[in-house]
């Protein structure tokens, strides 16, 4: 999804922040739930994105779970950051 990170790459994101965006692309038949976050790897600080793609036909079923999904994905991103920090220290 080129739209997910468009406009996000050059901004200064707070270190522990995760931005969430919900794109409804009805003409493409999908809903894109995106998570933009900063991280650190062997190249240094970066901005990354993770997107969950849901068929538009399931959008009404997905809506009640949006907050739960955001909460759980943010936990996974926090764990990823810990792993990135460990690898970065070993490099």
C-alpha cells in the first residue's frame, strides 16, 4: 500500500508513538488498517508501517473489533521494538 507511508517518511515521529489509519478503499474492495511506527535497526532510526488488509465485504463485521485489533497490534509493535533494540545493541 503506497498510501500507507505517503507523507509519513519525512516527519519526526515520537519514539514510542504508533499512528493508526483506517483506509476504506471501496472501489478496490478492501479496507486497509495501517499502523505507522518508528523503530531502530542496524541502519539507525526508521519509520515503518504494518497494514492489515480486510475484504470490504467484511468491513461491518470488522468494525466492532477495531479498538481491540489496535490494542493488540500495538503490543506486538512494542515487542518488535524490544527485539530491534536487542539486535541493534549486538551489532
